[in-house]
C-alpha cells in the first residue's frame, strides 16, 4: 500500500503569510496527487489535481508542485477564508489503482 | 450541474451490516471513464478512502477494509451502493460519496454532503 505523510500536522500562520505544506508518498506516484481543503462540518473541496493543476474557480494564490514522492501545496498570501484543514491524496488509477489520503494539515490563526 | 447525496441509517448496532446509497445527478455512470467513490471521516480524524467503482464495473477497495466492503452500481437509478459488514464502534464516521470525472486526470471533483453513521448498541 502507498502511504502518504503530510507535514506539519498543524501550522499557525497570519493573514498575508506564505504557507507551505508537504506531502510525501512511500513510493513514486508520478504526478497523481490532489490537494483538498476542508472546513468544519463541510465536505472536502478539490484545490489541485495532477500535482500542479489548479481546479476551476480556485484562487491563484494556491499552487502545487512536485512529482514522484515529494509534493508541496503553497498558499502565496494566506487569506481569512483559508484557515482550514488540507489533505493530500494519491490517486494512481493504474496498478493497483488504490487511493490514499494523507493525515491532514490544520492551518490555524496565529 | 453534478450533485451527489448519501443516504442510509444514522445508527447501526455492532456486528450489523451497513448499507449506504449514493444518489447522483448530472452525470451517467455509463460514461466511459467516470467513477464514484466512497470516503469516510471519523469525528476529528482524517479522511479515509474506502472504495471506487468505474463505469465499466471495475471495482477497487481499501486493502485494510476489503474483506468487509462491497460496492455496486445501478446505472438506471443513478445510484451507487456501499455495504460494510460487521460494523464496530470504530466505524463511526461521516461517510461521503464523490464523483471521479472521466477526463482531465482529476481525483474527486464533486462530493456529497456526507452522512453521519454512529455504531453503538
């Protein structure tokens, strides 16, 4: 099974800060990585797919990078609406086609 | 506009079988490349991928839960059903279904609102 490890688990930041979250895969997943944002009591929202493609309607302050086993989500200038929990997900649809989420990173107000 | 909605019991007893239904609109599960998945989230914990079914009836399961899960589709009803056997209190969670689009190389782009399931005697 492919394991996904996010760091940090919690991040304290201020409005306007540049924020970076890291996700590591236990084996190469090429670019089959997505990032989601989740707010309390709500379903996750897709932000980034294929490691660096921005989902339609998502602000351009969000960006993703990486390939293989190392990936990052960057928020260039943190906004009040961005305080939430972020999850990475590997979704290699080919052999064996099993998907996995990271354990999440909570972005809190400093 | 794509929407998905989960339905099922809010309370099940330990050892019982849970049956959840995802009813969707705005797409067809007979369209090449489309998939519908199930994901759960225990209170205060992380998301956990459970299962995924594709338009061609290809099915994938989480290895840790594979022996307990069955996913099926009814294309005519626009529904996907997930059954989980031998429920335990640790299975208490919000269960989500989500849409996997046929193109673009995306993962789950649209999610249902989720349904909370409590396992307790």
